[in-house]
C-alpha cells in the first residue's frame, strides 16, 4: 500500500467571480466537514496540498493569494482552512490540478499513489482533476460532503462519473481511509 495525500482544490478563493453567488452557499455547506478532514489529515501526518488558481496574478505567490482571500468579502470561508507551515501549495491556471503544474512530479517524489480530492467545483475542477489522476494511475477518493458545486443538478452526475468511469471511491469525510 502506498501513501495518500489530501488535495484541497481552489478553496483559497476571493469569490469575486461570475458564479460566486451560486457557489458560496455550497462552499459554506462543505466547509465544516472539509475543515475536519484537513485537521484529521494533519493529525495523521498525511500531506495536505493546496492546488489553487492564482486568479491571473502571475507575479503572486501563495502567501499573497491567501492574504488577498483573507482580506476579501468571504474571508470566513478561507480562515478555517488556511494552509499551515507543513502544507504544500501548487498554483494552477486551468481546471485540472495536473494541467501544466508540477503536481505529478510532487506526488511521485512523495511516493503518493492515492489522492483524496476535496474543494471546489465538483462538476469542474474536481471532476477534471479526478480524471487526470485516474489517467496517471492514482487511486482517487472524493468525499462528497467536502466538495462544493455551482450547479447542484450537475454535481451528483459528476460524482457518479468519477465513481463509474474513474473508479473513484465516493464517500464522506469521516469515512476517508488515508
């Protein structure tokens, strides 16, 4: 059995975008179980990797991204899950955590063969990241209570696709086996 990593997708967010009004309620709902899952991963020495958009600010680094989000309108959605000193941070520009990022290399260097994907958006970044993880022969787990959606009617089918087409384990945060 290999090693697991918890990947937190796009949760360090200003929510200053067109779909924010649809996303924020779901993010609020996912935040408590996601916070508990991050805390459990840290307690069990499971690597926590934040994969996050940089919102087109190409000169920024992760500290600036976090600071901008903490200064934003929805800081309460970021404060409970701020990366700690042991967390890793990968900046991404597109939907998948793997697309033109060092994520594959990072995971292989850590000996990770199992990724637990959480964050947002279920029917976009989480779905595409699950597919790319599957293509890379990584085991995938998605705790359904730890992901947020924009379109509720697309979230459940996206989870079913991950389970059926990618062999992802769809579960809940408390039942994640790292």
